[in-house]
């Protein structure tokens, strides 16, 4: 068993493997950062620029309306590119050397600073190790990075260490596994799925531990590491430093998990971060896997009145040199000395035996004892130096106990297996088998190592699944009208309609602001250009879908969306033009979707405000991917948005944003029963009832109702509204959102089920803010006989046939035609 990395490799060759593949930036993903604040909506589009979207023919024999959507804008001047992912920029990433102060003021540290406050309140400890976060309020909807190009991964020099120049000696070798980005580290290493804290523990054991910022009292040499456990660190207002301010507890699971590892012989994989000051050498990457260790000791001590729990780890392989050892220093002895042990002493006060861990003398490690953390009768006021014998102790790991997992995970097996191509393991991350880098899966169509010059690649074989294979629950799909499984809460009201084969449900969330859900059925889906065909075509298309970097990463480094996406049509904002593919370059399935979405948009929005969609976002979700609560209320978007679901089923939820939901600033003393109450906001029904009693002059009842209202408010700690509408989306279903409040006041999220789903969303982007030379991208024409009619012609023909079969020839006009005439 080897726990070390490559030894003696030329460091300069490693450093030259700098990442150049850059993250693509800035596509519109419809997830505005702060759309609540975007009330300053820009002027409505200039209608003169848009041709009459719909030229509805007279009633023809087929009953089909005709639709011609054309943006009469300049002809393409940009050469048409093939339908492939846009080429990565050739420019090398800028190398930025950061010192501590820069790291503090950079955007990610701003995030981490904000979030660490929340963490401290939660008694989380992650701030000590890495500027991570995340127990604060749920992240607002994210939008992807703006167009400014950013290196895909931070090169070595970007790491913030104490001084600009790390003067520590060179290491003997290089880690076998490493990462430059925290998200890639967490996604690629099953033993370190710890986005928010320094250790990954599950089922009562620790699997991986990041030793990064633990600078105050840690220790590290080639075979031994000592860290404190997590929790209790806060900013000391006197020194301005992050310090242990709150007692840690030796009965907390944060400590006892390490004892479990020790007792049950479960190894731990240690990762050293570039911010660790105890590592004897300069580490080559931001995160560097050290290897397999075991817990040899764990104890509590009290220093300066604060209790801290500490853990000592020893490398399992004591004989092989470790990569982080000082280059040229003596190698570890081939025969470790397992005999020399630090002396232990029994406390005369409590009878507990403790080791002499510190050079200055022995102390009792029993927290309940009066001599706890006293050396020669004196309480510890600073951490003394460790006893060298204690540091040099060697503990034999029984050769017969094999570590449960390798520290270098194998590539995900079986991606060519139809069941695997979109499974969780196909996107969760991988370790390059050549250079050892941890990579996220960024591209739908390829999976390559991101290190410059590295050729490692995992072949992708997209298996084409039929809808029935993706969502067995489609058993509920019908030849006739589909059954709805949606749920909604007051004050949302639902109106039902049947349009040909479609079941249409319209939910009004607030006056004039609604969601229409068009439930497809098997007949609709199997038509040419319908959902079945679209689903299969999209699985085979190479559209350059990728996971985009989030503008505000919740952890250090670049976080990616938990879905893949690409867009077509009009580019949004400052998108580099190759990033948006023109409709004229789009696969037929994209145009089929746009055709259907246009029909739904027109059907749902009948007040004349509907504008034909000129942009389409295609999101692909593999197993366990989703889009969190967000809104689509970017200022350059029109208020109508329509989406079509393909493949696996999904749950789409709508809820009121905290800002509108929380009944802020209400006190029993200052309560004003005359203020209007927003229906659906916190305790709105109780407020309305109390206010009505007040208006009716029934003061005793009003007082009682008010008391009940404030009791309810006191007990309600939620930070946003509950789901007021849950749509159960199935293959072929369409959803139209209409009205600015749907985006301004509400937010939505989608959780797909199963292994593969596509969500295609049509939007109207106000063209006046898009450079005129880009307008052709949103231009499309649908031949009149191809314009989607909601499958009405088919439905009517079927209706006639049914009537004829039933011998009902009394009326040649079908029911649906008669309905239309009504
Ligand atoms: O996947 C979907 O159906 C919708 C995705 C969405 O909400 C968005 O793109 O903004
Ligand atoms: Fe959305």
C-alpha cells in the first residue's frame, strides 16, 4: 500500500502544466441575481422593430391558424458556425499573486466574510479551515458569470499564503491527487464531499479531512499531523484575529467521530491546503491530497480558559517518504521505532491516566478533574511546545486491515452502459488518471482533464432513451386528457380548460399574474416534431451544453450550476457572441420546441401583450441535478416565459420571496389594522380576519384575533413563503408564466426525477439593448403549414371520426369548433 505521491518528480514540469482551458462565461441562464431590485424595468420594446408576430389566417378548411414570426433585422453578417461548443479562448489565464489583504478584499472572501458570520451563529467551524460557508440563508437564485473571462482554475501562484513569496523549501515530490478549486475537490473525491466544513463524516466516521487554515496550534511533519477539531472560532475583537473563543466539547460528534475512527480502525485521508502554515514545504496546489492516516490520539485541553479538542494522526505507511517532506532531507527510517512511547502518568486527583504530550510537563486530560490542563499546578495560558517524543511516536497499522477506499478514485466505470450515461456518477467529478487533478464535469458532450497539456479524457456515449424508459411513472399518461397531480394553496385559484388534447390549468398567483400548465398526452407527444421526437433528437445533438460558473460561489473557487445548459436566439446582455447560437443554427428539435412554446405563449396571454419568444434556453439535467429557487426577472426580459419538459418528470414549485412574504416590523403595540395585507404573505388570513373585526368595530374579538396573530407570527421562523403551487410536470408538458409579479414577488425551482430531463424555456429579450449586429440570431421563420396549432386539426378530425363512428351525423360542426364559435 503506498500512501505517497510521486517522489522526486521535477517540480518545474508540474508547474508548467498550467490550466489554460478557460471557463466559458456569461450566458443568459435566466437566473437574475437581484431581480427583486430590478423595478427599474427598461422601456418596453419598440414595437416597430418587430413584424406583426402572428398573421392569423381566416378560418381555413384545416382550421389551422398560420403563424409567421420574423424579426426584420439585418441579414447575418457573422459567419455561421457549426453546431459545436464554442472554442475555448487561447489566452492563458492571468496569474495573480495574492497576499492576505487581497484575499480578504476579493469577491470570494467578501462572500466568505459575510457567510462566516452566519456560520459562527450556527457554531460551524469551517471558517477556520477554509473560507467556506453555507448555513446562512438559502442562496438566492444565481446567474452565471458575466462575460469577463476568468481562468478555469487558479494557478499555483494565486493561493493566498501569509507572505507573497512562500519561502518554505521545495517538497520531495508531488501529490498524486490535487485540486485548484474547492468545488472540483468536493465533486471528484467521494471521501471529501464536504462543501462547508473541514471534514467529511458520514455514518459516525470521518473519511476525509482538509487541513488548511488551522494555523494557531497545529503541527505537521512528514509522518505526523495534529489538528484541533472544528467549532468555536470567532473573531477576537481585541486582536482582530480568528481565534478559539467558544469551548469545544469532547462529547460533541465533531470530536467523537475521530474517536470512532481510532477505535474502529477506519483510516482518514488528509488533504493539505496551501493556507496551512505547518506543512514543512511549499505545496504545489491549492488542495493537495496527502494520503492515508489513522487517528493515534485525541484529547481535550484548556488554554486561556477555552477548551479545545485536538487529534493526532499518523501516516499509515511510515516507511515510504512523503511527497511533502523537505526535498533532500533524510528519508524516513525503513524500520520505524514502534517502541519508544511518551510517558503516561496517573492523576492523583482523579485517577485518570494521561500522556505527557507537552515538553514542559505532564497535565491531566480529564475535563472533569480540578487538575485539568494544569502543568505543575498552573493553568495553561498558552499552548506549550509538544513533547518531541510524543511527536516521534510511531504506531503500527496492522497490514491485514485494508483501507476502505483508495485516495485516488478510479474513473466512473461503465459510462457506456445505457443506465450510466446520465447517472450521478457521470457528472459528479473525476480525478485525472494522468496528472491527478480533480475535475468537475463541465461539458455535456465531453469530459476532459482541465490541466493544460494533459490529454486525459473520459469518453462519453450518450445513450438515446425513450420517454417511457426515463419516467416509468408516465404510466399515468393518457391517450385522453392527462390527469393533473398539481397542488396549490389559497390565495392561488385554479381555472381549468380543455384545448383539443391538452388539459390546461391556469393558476392565478396574484391579480393578473398567472401560471398556465398545459398537460400533454400520449397523442400530442407522438406527433411529428412532438415531445417524443424532440427528446430523442436532443439526446443525440451536440449543442455545447455545459455547467456554467456561478457569479457568487457559495464556497471558495468557482462553483458550477447543477445542470447543463446552452442557449439559442438573441444573445443576452454582454455575451461573447460565440456563446449564443443563432436560431438558424439550432437543431430542428430546438425549433420544434420554440414552435410549441410560441403556441402556448399566445394561447395563455390573450391581453395583447404577448411578444414572440426570441431566445430559448435549453437546460439538461442528469440524475440528481436541479435548479434551485430563483426568478427569471432580469430587466431585459419580457414578462412572459414558457417552458417545455422533456424526458423525466419534475416538480416545479412556486413560493413567495422572503422579502414579500415575511410580515416585517409588526409589533402588537404598533399594529395598524388599516394597512393593506398582501394575500399569501405571512399570516395573511389571520391579519385579514383581525382587520375585518376592527373595521366592523368588534373590538373585543379584534383584540383576541390580534393576540392569536402575534402568537402565530412568533412561532413562525420561516424565511420565505411556503410553496403555494407545485406543478407535477411530465414529458411534453408546457408551462407559461405571465406577469411581472411572478418573477418579482415569487420564485420558482425545479427538481427533476429520474436520470435525464430537458427543460427548454422561451423568453422575449428586449432587443434594444442587444447590439444590432447580433439581432439576426433571434430571427426565425416557421412555414405556415408547420406552425404548431396545439394539434387542434388532428383533434377535430378525430372528433369528427368518433362522431361518424357513433353514427352521430346530425351536426357536421365538431364540439370544439362549436366551442370556438361560442
Ligand atoms: O427546467 C425547467 O423546466 C425550468 C428551468 C428554469 O426555471 C429556468 O431556466 O429559469
Ligand atoms: Fe426559471
